[in-house]
């Protein structure tokens, strides 16, 4: 997808990727630590991380042999600006987003 906004919405459409984002809200994580609690293979997690990185939602950095992932704090700015254009939405409330992602993570785990 060449449209950044479409890439973000596409990335957010998957519950596993939303769970990963919720995990990264807490702190930077190694890829293996991201994969550990998820009910999918390490290869699947790597693909999900690639989608999130291409959408600009996370950044990945190799430190030695370990790849670390971190949430990009400005990643959802474009979504927020787009939604504000409809005049029905306030600015993106990241605390509310964190709560929503945590709730989704609990639902997916339970």
C-alpha cells in the first residue's frame, strides 16, 4: 500500500498486531519477548512486526544479535489528523487507546 493512512488502518485491523502494540506501550521489547506470550509462531510474529514497521507504527533496531521493537510515539498522528477532519472526533487520546488495546488483549487472551 502506498497510502500511509491505509497502511496504518490495515495494520490495526489485525488483533495480533493490536496486541503487539499494547505490549509495546509498556516498553521496548526484543522480538523473542514479543513472541513469547502470543499463540503464534516466531515467524508469524516477525511478519506481524514487519507489517507494523512498514505502517510506521513501530521501529526495529538490531542491537548485537537481538532485534528490539519500540512503538513510534508519533505513529498515529496521521490517523488523528484524518479523523479530526470529520469534525466529530477530538484529538487522539493515547490513554484511551492504551486502555482499548489492553482490553482487546485481555479479550484475545481470555
